[in-house]
């Protein structure tokens, strides 16, 4: 790592921070950040140091200010001072010692009054709030958010920053909005989607960690010991922590140690990741995720119902231990797992039982996640459209391009169901046997950010119109795996209710080719 950034980087940074950058300079800056890893590193350091200096040298806010003095510097002037000081320090000395002078907290440093809104609360789903610095009227969808702390005991919220960055926070979590393109995760988990105009969105973690998104999407989780996990879903992020700087691209992952050191994990061909819900808890919430490999996991789930009455799915005997029975009226399970997105390979498997008298309104959905708009969802159900295939058969996909099996599942018996997608071809398995194959390379593009619904069982992804459909039947032993298993592996999962040992420790296979 170089100690001093090149003068052209500093010049562009100074123009950018003082809001005096021209169109041509902006294009040069964007091109440089896109193509030059060292320039990205230097720009990241400039940005973080600028925030540190703002807090260190700006006039602190006080609780009561009868009248602001005429000579008190405004916010833009403070930012300009910080930018100039940062540029001078970066030119004259190495950045690493100065980088950690302090942290910006997104406050209105001008002392001229309350902080301006920097974000909007766009979604709130089954939230139980802990102690938060926000007013009650700010904790409803559509409300503007000023810098402050959001503590969730449970549930999920989505925050849209003024910059365009979207953050989905899952409870229990402690998240702080710092500025219009910056936050801090003290504990819990979050998913960030960062469009091009919000590039540079930064989330601070414990022990000096900063995660800057260079586009497009990443997960972050902080455990009770202050260790942090980062999983890059799309694009690229930069990690900086005192004397460390690392970049991760899509599929890459990292975690921090208790001491705060960054350890790269990556996504290697030998690593397999999955979630697993057994429903074997004696009663109540949470439903545990017994999977492994996802840096942002585990992802607990909760029993839910949409209106007063029967309070969530019942526990019954299943093929392995306990299972859940859904009434088809208002029962469902909400997980914190965002799902496997885009066109990435996956396997979704479960045991299911469907009554012979199940009606078409009971068909959606065994499992679903994603975003309904533009059909960017992954949804497993049983088929109710005769024109698409066998009635009552396993169905995966979206209207217009779906795969439908041949076996009618409406017999009141337990069946092991599995759907795989290898990036081009979808396959359905019933009781370990291949039931259907269909090319779906151009139709499966599952959204797991930007307002997408995390994985839900027994309920469809809620439509934009607000309508719901629920599943009537029973479900047990749900697995979602980040690889397309072959037929032998599906059979082993069905019989043993566990991934084959060769898959639990890696991806090397002795089970034969796909069928």
C-alpha cells in the first residue's frame, strides 16, 4: 500500500469534497475509481479521513442554542475545511496514522438547529422496537429519518437513504444512521443494496471496521462478541480496519476476529453453504437455522399470522421429529434468510403434506422469496393451472415460464420435494426421483435486495396490491443450499435428513452426474 496518494487523486478529491467538481472531472473520477484499485483505496481513505476531521475540528452541537453567532461556520464551510485539511495531511504524510482520529456521527455540526432528514423508513414488517433515539412518528413507513439509532428486538425494516442506498435490517439488531450515505451496525444483521449513484456507501462495524460498497450488494452481521461477517452478493466492497485494506468481489466473504483483524474467507469451490429449518423446537419462537457457511447467518425464523385468531402454525409429528401445520387462512413462517439471488445455482428441498381436498386458493406457497415486481421471485407451490401442466404437481417459477412436475401431491401423504437450478436448467424431484426438467436460463433472476421479501414459508410473496395467499398443509425439514445437488445427493438428503458427508465438508462429489 502506498503511503501517499497521487496528486491527481487529491486534486479530484478536494474538488469533490468542496462541491466544485465539474462534469469532466466527475467522469475522470468515476473512471479512475472503476479501473484503478489503488485509486479506490486512496479515495476511500480520503473519504474516511474527511469524516474524521469533520468531527474533530467542527464546532460541537450543544443542547440549547438561543441564537447562532453570525461568524459560526456553516456545514458546507466545515466540509471544505475538512477536505482541505485531509488533502494537506495526505500529501504531507501517510494516511494510516491520521485515518483513525475519529468518526463522523452524521450530526448537524453547524450548530444551526436539528439535523436534517437523511433517509426514509420505507418498510416495517412485524417490528418490535427496543430503545431508540427516533421519535415514535419516525418509526412508521413513509416517515423521514434524521441521524439516530434504530434498535429492533424482532422484525424487519427497510431504510432508503437520500443517496439512494437501501438497507434492510433484521431484528434483533442495533443500527445507527450516521449521514446520508453512512451507517453503523453495532449488532445484528443487515443487507445493503447500493445503486451506482450511492457508490461509496459506508457501514461502520465494531473495532474500527469500515465497509465501503463499490457497487452493488452486500450482507453484514455482527455477533454478540463484536465479530463481524461480510458476504458480497453482487459487485465489490472495500474493507478497511486500521492498517488493513482488502477488497471483495461477488461471492467473496470475510470476517473479523475478536481482536478486529480482517480474515478473508472467499467463496471457494470447496465451500458449501445452506440454511436448515427442522421445526423441532418444543414450542414458540425463534425457529432455529441449523445451517452453516453463510457468513451473515444463522438466520432464525418466527411463527406468524396476519390477523387475530389462530396464532400461527401448529407443531405436529413429521417425517423427522416435529413439523409445522398451516391452516391456509393466515399462518406463515417469516425467516431472516434473504434467499439465493440472481441466477445463482441453488437447491430448495423439504417434506410436504397436502390434503386431498385442498383447493386452488390453498396452493400458494410452500416457500417463496424475492420481489414480485418484474417476477423476480423464487416460489415453490403446487400447480393450479391445467394449461401449465399436471394439476397438484410441484411447481417452481413465474407466470409465463415455470417448471411443473408430473406427480399429483394431493393425497394426504408426506412427500420429499426438491427443486434445483444450476444456472440454466431447473429440475424437480419428488420422493428422490426426477419429476421434470426445464431450461430456465433467462427467466430465473431472483431479487434479494431493494425491497425484496426474505424467505417465507406457507405464504406467497406479497403482491404490490397487498393481496395474500396462504398454504394449507404441513411442512418439515426445509433446506436451501447454494448449489444444484445431483439426483444421488437429493436421495441421500431425503433418507438421512442431512447433507452427505462429502458435501458437509466440501463440494467434492462421488455421487454421480446430474440426472
